[in-house]
DNA sequence: TAGATTGTTAATCGATTAACAATC
DNA sequence: TAGATTGTTAATCGATTAACAATC
């Protein structure tokens, strides 16, 4: 694990990546930290500092090669790994994620769906058959799943996380509004929608 | 707008709120910053510091009254306002949010759905009829919408944001993967799912 | 050459952590 | 009283911003 790189920096990399993608779509060859900053509302100094963490990608007096920088950031983010996802909990949110198109363009693909609800097992969602959650280990192995996506109720989330890890997933993307305990070797990202909504409420309540 | 309160602190308030809710469900009367910290993996000092920003809620030597602190944090977050949401873009994600149950327990309710796709207009989702997005102003006024939820493709998001603000919403919850320009008087929270997934990829790629 | 822009070091700012007096 | 725990001040740590030499 590379040390000394702040989460704040890592969180900005996907923004740089996306903006470079759009710039490439516009046939832009070269882009400056100034222009990148303008498009993202981030200071150019911040962008140069972030990039300098990983290497020297630009040319003084010129700027950054759009395509080259995009490729480099993509590699830093590990996007070429083409991660394979399994979604556990095929409710409304799980189903929506199964259909979400933005992920495939980044190199992620949903390869398996699981649910413990027998009435869902066997049905098809976005071309995938829902598997019985009790067959976690088999499904994860057969589909070479890298990432487990948790979209079950909060009180079932820890059990699902444990099962996913036992089955061999390498990372967890958690949508359940609860704190999960996972080994420090398993990266975990929490996507807690009610936090964002609550902080919006907070800001709307000021003045 | 209350100044000098960090976003980091505000982001932790919903976690405290939820944990207190669970503690209340367990009939717990009193809780210490130590116990709260244990349940959330946050240091007790951090919790006391956060709370001290807003007032004195505890009793030295004793701890915090669970119910009272929950109520106080709820008020700080503005949850008693019972905000009314309109979802623009009834695709998979918009539909999932329309059905999402966690919000109502926090005092949010989805009161209107809009989409520009004529084949969706008039259909019902979770008991609500989908309105034509071109009738934004009328729908927002008629339903007293406070918060606009944007679940349209990135290239349509700015237009939808402008229309929502013109129609009078007080805040925006944006799921489109793009930077939105809104007046500084309109609180905006971005919920960009691909950022979380990309940072997960980053961490999984280290070592 | 003059102008533009990076990469990097130094300065500043803000958030977290530690320490402890107050007090139940 | 002794033990527990808050609220708050001081110390530390880390992230952002500013400045500027290098160089295209």
C-alpha cells in the first residue's frame, strides 16, 4: 500500500480522469492545470500538487498531453484491471446499480446478482439471473468476482460482508447505512446516501 | 449561514444521529462519547469537539442523554423541516430513489417525479404519477417542493438544475457525474457514485 | 528572447489529537 | 471522597495555498 497519499487527493483523481475524457472527446491535445482547474473549480496549484504525488506528467511552459495524462491517471486508479462486480441485494437500489451504465465505461462490469429472497432467485435483471445468496462462495468463484456490492438492509450488511470476504472478494462497495468491520487488507468504500441528504438539510436550514 | 463549522464535522452529525437512534431503540438512556466512538470508529475527543461546536449537550462525569442528544442533533441537521423532494429523471436510479425507504424515517418525502421522456409521463412509480419535465415550475409549486433530485444524464444536468432553481427549489441533490453551477444561495450536494467506485479500484490496485 | 506553465519548496491554514480543569 | 466524563485550551499533524526557479 503506497503511503502518504491523502484520501482527498485520491478522491480528486476520478474528477481529473473524467474531465480529461471529455477534453479528449473535444479533440483537445494539450491542457493546462489552469484550464483543468477552471472546468472543475479546483485551483491549478492543487491539481499540480496532486499529480506531482504520482510523477511528472506535464511539460513546463506547455501543459499536459490530454490523452497521455488520462491514460496515466487511469492506470493510477487501476481502471485497466476491469474489475468484476457482484451485487448482493437486488432491491430497488441493487437493481438500479445492475443497470447503471456509467460503470462499464470506466471498466467495471456487473457479472453476478445475489439475493436471499427466494421469489427473486431465478429472475433476470439486465440480462443476469439472480442467484441464491446462500451460494455466495460458488457464485463468486465461478464468476471471478473482484468487488462485492452490498445493497441489503443495514442489519444484514455485516453478514453479507463476511460472506463476501470468505468467498474471496478483494474489495467492498457498501450502500448499507451502517459501519462494517472488515480486515484492513480489504478496501471498503461506503456510499451512504442518507449522509449527503442530511448534510443538504443542514445547509438548507442555515439562515 | 453559520460560519466556521467544517464540512467534516457536518458529515459526522448524521452518523451520530443514526447511532443515537439505534441506542434509543435499545432503550439506552445515557451514552458516553467513548461508547459512541466505539460504535462508529471515531475518537471520543473528536465527537466531543464536534458537539461542542453547537452547544453543551452532555453532563460532566455522566455522559449524554441519548434521546435528548438525538433530538438536538436532529434539529441542528434541520430534519424536523420534513423536506419535500422532487426527482427529475425517472430512470433506474431515479426510480430506485423514489422507492428508497431510508429517507422517510429521516423526515424526507418524495412528493413528485418528473421526466422529459413522453413514454414515461403518466406512468406511476411508487404511487406517484410521472410528470412532464417541461412543467417543472407548475409541479414544483403545486407540490411545495423543497429539494430537487437530479438523476438525468450528465449532459442534461445543468439545464435541469437551472430549471429547478428557477422553479423555486431551495436545495439540490445531484447524482449526475458533472460539476453543476448554482448560485451560492442554493445548497448543492453531489452524490457521484463513480468516484467511490474509482477510489475503491485505486485502493485495490495498491500492492 | 519573452511568455507560459510545470514541479517543488516554503508558508499558511485548518482539522485532529492530546491534555486537563471542571464537575457530576 | 474517588472515579468517570465532559468541555475547552494547547499542541500536533496534515492539507492547501503561495511563491518561484526551471524550462519549454
